[in-house]
């Protein structure tokens, strides 16, 4: 899997995991965050490797559909750029820094 | 219906309408944005007033569930306050204003 895809899935999972079932969350978290193989997850849950694969593929598609509809990741990336420009502009002024920090925490 | 509830539903609808079916969107939009009565919507769609009522109640509950999970409205309100403070702090400096405008547009 490409690094780019892994990074994207990590972000989408982060933004939309509250909309997934607990099984979906477990598989995705083991696969993408803890770097388990499909076979290891299958063993852990006493199911077939194919079942894990299908579940993860479906979850990935769901995450992409949520992103298409809600654009949380895209907006996050756009905000990030603007925060950088704002930080440059306010040039380390502590009050501005702490307000921008507060905004970043909301993402 | 209280003004507070109407305002809240308008916002939740705005944030999560992409996750609703087209029928849900139509009813909610007529009821909350165009101020149609349940009876008027029922007539328009050739269904019973009760069917419209049930659909709208279910949609309202779905919107509240999405908000519980994703907190888009809550975060929007928190950002709004911080934008105000940032505007005061940067005191009408045009470059800062336009960056804050760009952030607000992303909400």
C-alpha cells in the first residue's frame, strides 16, 4: 500500500470513526494504526482473512463517501495552510498564537 | 416551536443535509427554511400529514445523532467566538481580515 493512501486513510478514520460500527473501528484501527496484517486480524477475531479484507474495503469506501459529502479532511488541509499564514502574519504575538492554537485544536 | 429549536435545526440541516435522502431534504427544507405547514407539505407530496410529521421527527433525531458524533455545529460556534477575538486582536489589518474571512468561509 502506498504511504499516501495510508496517510489519507488515517486521516479519514480520524474524522469519521464515530460513524463506524465497533467492529469496523477495531479492524481499521488494527490495520491502519497498529500495522497488523489481514491474517493477524483474522486470527485475533477467529474469522477468515477474506472476511477481514472485505470489511476493511467496505469501510474504506464508506470513509471516502463521508468525505465526499462532508469534506472534513479537505477543509482541515485548507485551514492548516491559512493557520500557517496567520502565524507568519502575527509573527509570534503570544495572544494571537494561543487563539490560532485553539482553532487548530478544534480540527 | 421555539425560535431556538428552529435556529438549531436550520444549522444542523445546513451541516448534515448531505447525509440525508432527497425526500428528507425536501421535507426539512420546506418545513424549516420555507416555513410550510405539515398539512401543506402533505398536500404537495400527496401523503398524509402524519407521514410528513413522522419523517420530519425521524430526520430531526438523525441530525441530532450526527451532531452528537461529529460536533460540527458545536465546533462552528466555538470557532466563531475565536474569530471575533482574532479580529479584535489584529484590529482591522487587511491581510489578517482576509485570512480570517477565508477561515470563516470554510465553516
